[in-house]
C-alpha cells in the first residue's frame, strides 16, 4: 500500500433517469402491479395509460407474510494442532494440551408472557442435544420466574446456558416466538495456558450464509491456517473459494466445486492452496445449502507459542467498512515484544482486500475515547486491485478504537490486535473484523468469569445504546443507557454492568453506531475480539405480483 496525501475525491454529478423513446410514463399513484391486456391488443404505444377508478383503484397489491424461521448459530469445533500440513481436506488433529478447554455459552429471550422458546445446543448433524434450555412445545421445561415491576406486570426473562463443554462443531438453535424470530445468541470460547495452541480464542456462533469474507489468515513459516466449512442445512452445498494475497488473486486447484454434505464439516489447510502468504483473505461462495465458515489461525515462533484465534466473517463487502473493538496495548510492552527477532508481525495493523479490478483510494479514520486520532499522511492510502494491503497501527496510543475505512470501490477489512506480558513470554493475537450497524435487539453473550468489555463507536453524529444485563439465573437487570458522541469510542466493562452477568441485550438509536466485545485474561497474554452479531428482525413479507 502506498501513501496518497494529495488525493481529493472527484466531484459527484447528479444522475438523471433516461426514458426510452416511446415508453409511456406511469400514471400517478400506480405502484408495482400487473397490467392485463385484452386479446384484441388495443393498447398501442403512445396512447396514455388511464388511471383506474372505482374498485380497480382500491385493489391493493397482495402481500404474503413469511413465517419466522428458526434461529441457527453454528459454533466451530475446538482448535487442534494439524499433524499433516500437506493434507488439503479432513486433516488429522491432535490437541496436545493439558489445560485446553472449549465451551459454548448461550442465551435466549422469553416471550412477553415469560415463556421460553424451544432452544438447545446439539452436535452438527446429530439430533441428540448436548444441552436444552427449553423444550418448546412440550412445555415440560421449568421457566424462570419473571421480574415484577411497579405496576405488577411481569417482564420478560431469559434462558441461559453456561459453559457447555464441546468437542466438535455444534449448533445452537431456537424456535420462533410467535411470528417473530427468537432473540438469541451463543459464543464459543477456547483457552489454554500450555501447548502450541496456548492463548484465548472466541467467536460468536454464526448464522450460515452463501457469501462471506474472512481476513487475517497467514501461511508463512510457523503460521497455520485451517479453513472449516460447516453445512447445518438438509441440502448439499457446493462451495467455491476465492483467495487473495499481497501480490494479487491466487488460483489453485481444489478451490472450486467443493461438495459439503448436509450436517458435515470440511477442513482445508490453506497452506496447501496458498503458500507463504503473510496476509490472506478468503471469500466463501456457496450454492444450495448455506454454509458457516471460520479459520483456525495459530502461530508458533520456533518453540514459543505466538497465539491462537478463530477468524470469523467480516461484514459484507462495501465501499465503507467500520471496525469496532480495536484494542491497542501499552506502548512500552509492545515495543519490548516487537524488538525481538521474529516478532515483527506481533504488532497491530489494518488489513484491506480490494476484490475488484480497480485500485482503491482508502481514507482511514481512527476514533478513540477522546475523538479522532490522526494516522501518518492523514490516513489516505492507495490499495492495489485484487490484493490484500496493510496499514500499520502501532503509532496509536494504548486504548480502544473504532476504525472507519471508506473507499471509492468495494472492499472488506479487518484489524489485528496483540497482547503480551513481557519479552520472551508467549504472546497472543486477535482479529477484529468489520461489523454491521447496531439495531433494535442484539445479543452479547459472555462466558462465565469473562473479563470482557463492550466497545461502541459512532463515526458521525450522536447515538445512544441501551444495555439490559441478563444475570446467570435468567433475570433481566435494570436498563442502562450509554451515550456515544460522534467520532468517539466508548468502552463498558461487563463487570460494571453487575455481578454474574451472562449476557447483555443491546439496542441502539440515533446515528449509526457499531459494537464489539473485547475479551482478555488478566495477567495473561490472551485476547480475542468478536463483533456483535446481527439482531433479530421483524416478520418479513414479500409483495406478490399476479400475472401470466
């Protein structure tokens, strides 16, 4: 990436709609509908279209309500060492750690009548649940008592699943609440203090999709990246992969037409497809069944563990990307660590992939607790088309930041963060992918004993975030409001929201605001970042056009 300090965006020119000659304009008041033409073909081009009257004018376009679907979150399997780096699929694994633990924590919100929807955690492809929060239609599961307010009305409660151990890919599911999708969420946490995969890794259990971007992979010496693709649906999925490195797109055999059976997971060692890449972006395209993808990324510097992370998809590619949850550690410790031989990559940085054929001009803005922080050259850079480019962030002082990247072409972005205690000791890293704007109801789940922090950033304007903590017994605590000024980042520690907090319900209003969870371990090098997943939406509906 090269600096471009003199760049100025071209003046925009208003676009005007062009109408083909001979095409009649729509009559006022006519929306999307169907025009029936008689067999005589009496409608001639150039004649005016008369506005319907009477019953015809009152006939609306029919709208069909789509039933709410089941909430599905796919949780990756536990990180494991790869024994055969040459394998391209289904590699053999070996944990080799006495302290490694992997668990899933989840939460589901009840209806207004304090009835929990059916919800459970089960292994991928298996009908036998590992744990059940509520049985749903049977109604045999106990429901926590609601919290009664001053008017004697019963508020909602929540069902909580805490630290359920898992040893493979799992799926957390929740049935709809009436005509609305369930408000639910789940997170997978991994930690180890010994072995080559020492560190902290967390990721939300994500909904499957058919187009996703994952940045942050590396296949250089000592770095291992394993792409895991899971199909939770009942339909086979055909997957194509697009790979982008620092020198451009990467063509490799075995990236097209990957067939993933229903309820199955395929693992691919990325070094077999793209060798010696220090910055690698992967696009996952699926046809048929929807697929959930993640990358297990680990680093080993000779005999010293360099960290572990479960890379998760970034927000959809767009001309603007916002990355919350970028934590920069103390400068003195960071300098001491990166001064060691082989630790040049143990420093924070921004990664941007430009998938198109046109170079991008990037404007990078960084917002901290006190406002915008300037980057060298004013934060304006150029990025070559078809490549992954990096922007160093080691000039930033310690703190939590939100990064906004705007471009004249479509991009995807993610930021690397690091944490170490002292030189000569293991370090850990995490990746903060770009996130989506917060909406009415997002769920942030915290594992038991987490030292997590919620961070919120607003690039412009003023916004407010309402936080409703959920205790481990399922009771909802009093709502707290956090104000976020434009161009700033605000951090809220989970411990400040109350004791024994299992989850937080997040709702935002005002200008666009973005949020993430930053997890770390006290006096340990562990760090991980998870953007807040999309919230539940209202009942969808589609217009039905009648015709032949």
